[in-house]
């Protein structure tokens, strides 16, 4: 799914419980990470090692910054829209 296709699907809910955010992080080295949270600033601090928590896979790419955020959404919609950027296809050695 391309970023444009994701944006077409991302229409925030108007419900009171629509408090989840989908986010895309980029590291200085060009790595990316996609996640969801209810507190964007706290989650970024966790990914950058400033607070306990954060995904194990983001420890090596610090510092991280938001490349894009979408929301707020109801939790189920945010989880369903969580998309990981695709890595380039690996070439076969055959």
C-alpha cells in the first residue's frame, strides 16, 4: 500500500474514544518504523531511550523523529491501518 493509498483510508473517527495515533518514524540513517500510540511525544521519547519502553527494533536507529502522523483514530481502526514500509526486494543468488 502506498502512502497515498494509506492517506485515502485515513479519515479520523468522530467518536470520543478516537484517541489513537498512527505514526511513521525515520532515523538519521534512513531506517523507518511504523506504530500506534495514544501519546505521540511520550512514545517518541521511549523510542529514543529518554523514557523506559520503546520497541526493541528502534534501539539501534536512534535518534528517531516523526516523519508523519495520522489520527486520532479508534484503536481498532489505528491497528488495522498500521502499515510497515516495504523493504526493497532481495536479489536471489541463483
